[in-house]
């Protein structure tokens, strides 16, 4: 008896891209990734037996997923809904939970907890949690936002982003800002190191060893940082930091400075200093838009990796932490703007 030839399995460009993505994505379920590999192998013209031998499967498995794909395309590779016990909660009760979650608050509370909602709705805590999870509701969470009121917001954003995307030739683009009031805290007892099954521990009480302000200029092309700590945060310190930048940047390069319009950045002293140096060009970020300044991402990295747990030295920060920024800049890297949060 002659074997009936298989119909050719032809993929569109979009289908091939989606299937390839399923095989490479780390979060894809292994079963789904295997089905995608089966279809891709079949699309190369292989018979079920050949594909099965190539992937270490049996012929029936390859045939099943070939047929499912031919009938339903990519959607057919996902698991079908499984049969189970009939639903005991109708859509009306689910809608009531969602509406109550979104449009009301319990007495003497600012938001619903799963226990409060379960008590009010007559459902179990786990049922309320499943409903919230299905609709992406998280009443316990609160995020913040801030809108810029700068009338020139669009023009300033285009100006700064233009520098990032297409920096001018024979010039350096520096993002400048200050991280003020960095506290130098020392714990009253030495930190206890991490052990298997136990996190590192530190004493609750601490000693204040003063504060410092870190002035930093981030080179967007290389990720290198020009930084210096000062005991105060005034116009005089900012002008001294500009002198540091002036000495560090080669004379044959123009300097494009991206910074906010903080009061110490626009005093008469600073304006006179800039007016005497024609190679310097200032680009101001919009009001309340610090996320646009890439040096803010550097400050976040510095806080996460160094400042949060560090200070074993018992000297004042002006002495022991003049070069604190260098611990982060040693591995020059591109600063990801999409990770910056206001």
C-alpha cells in the first residue's frame, strides 16, 4: 500500500519569526519550545520519520503537532483548555469583585486586602487572589509619577535626545548633576557575613559620620565618569567642579553639557564662567525630568552597588570617599535609559 505523501508545511515570515522566538526565549515552556522546533524542522521538508529521528522523538508525536499546526497554525501549538470541575463562580460575581476592587475602599483602610475582599464578597481568599491575578490587579501596590510643566518640554527633549542619538563630531557630551546629602553611616557593630541559609546581618543602630555631595559628569560615549566629592553643595563647589571638567577634557574638543536648571547651575558666577569659554555648550533638561539625564542612572547604580551597605571606614567622607565614584566606573558600560525611574 502506497504511503500518502504529506502536504508541504509552508511558513510565512511572521510565523517563522514567532516560532524561532519560541525556541530561543528563556521563559518559553519546554513543551511549547519543542513543538515549535518540530514545526520548523517539518517546514524544511523533512518527513515525520526524519524529523522524529533528528529530534529524538517518535513519529506519532511529530505527526500530531504537524497536523495541529496545519489546522490551527501557531495557536494550535498551545495547550488546549483542560476539562475539570464545572465553574462555581459566575461572571457576575467575578465582575462584582473587580468593580469593588477598582471603585471602592474598605472601611478604615486605603485599599483592599484579599482577606477583606473575601469577607465582603463571600468568596475564599484563594479565589479572590486568582481573580486579581487573572486581571492584573494589585491593590497593595502604589507607584508615583510626575508631569513636567515646562512649556518648552518637547523642544528640550528633542535637543537632549538628539545629543544622545547623534553626538556632534570633535566634541564630548557630558551629563552633569550632583548627588547631595550622601550620608556616611557606620554601624555600631561589625557586619555579620552571609552564611548558607542566612542573609548578611547588620546592627539596627548606627553612627553618623557626616555627609558629602558627589558631583559627577558622565561621558555618554564611553561611560566614564569625572567625579569629585565636596563637603557642601553651593555655586562655589559647582564652579570648582566645572574647573575639574575643564582640566580633564582635551582642549581640541567642544564640551556639550546636559544638566538640569537647578539654582546653582544658573547663577551669575556660573554664567560668567561659561561665557568666557566658547567651547562649552549647555543643554538644559525640562523641569521635573531628571529621568532624561543619563547621569541619574549612574547615581542609581552607585546607590545600589556601593552606598546601600558600605561604610567601614571611620573617617569623614571628605577624606575616605573622594573617589567613591571610581568603584562603579571601572567597568565602563552603556547606561540603559529604559531602566531609569523617576
